[in-house]
């Protein structure tokens, strides 16, 4: 057989099926590429989300600060209104009334908060289930 004849014979052979090793390597490469793409997408989405969240947190902080200033100025206003209402109450007594009011409000909020904190219980079912996991993994029931 001549060289040209062997060349024609090579062209007429059906294409070979990929080997198992090649298929596994291709699948591994594709999964790796997919995972890397998903990680890149998650990073880009999180970057935008974190930036927006940071800006939102800064704006909430500014709003809280301004709210605190409003409470302070409102307290001073109420004290002056108590002083000027015509009762002849001295200014220091007016401020003391406002202060006592805030102490009462703080006491009520603290009492309610303590009551709510004492109502917190451990997740009993979750703890029990978590304790069963090691024996379940070992095949023990």
C-alpha cells in the first residue's frame, strides 16, 4: 500500500469516542469554570449590595443623630413651655420635671426589655437534633 492509500484509509475511519479520562477531565474543567463564574458573579453582586448597604447605614446613622438632637431640643422646648405657662414655676424645676419624665420612660423601657430578654429560650429541638447527628453518621440509632 502506498502512502496516499494509507492516508485515505486514515480519513475514512470513524472518529474515536473520547476516553473516560478525557470526559472526566472535561467535566472537572467545566465544573471548575462554572464555580469560578458563579463566585465572580456573587462578588460583583455583593460589592454593589455592600456599597448600597454601607450608604444606607451611614444615612440611618445620620438620621439617628438628628433624631437625638430633636429629642434634646424638644426637651428644652417643653421645659421652657412649662416655665412660661404662667404658673410661675422656676426654670430649674421645669427642667427637673422633664428629666423625671425621661427617667420614668427609661425605667418602663428597661423593665419591658428585661422581661423580653428573660423570655428567650434555647432552641431545644435543634440542640437535640444536633446531638443525634454524630450517632446517625456512624450508623447508630
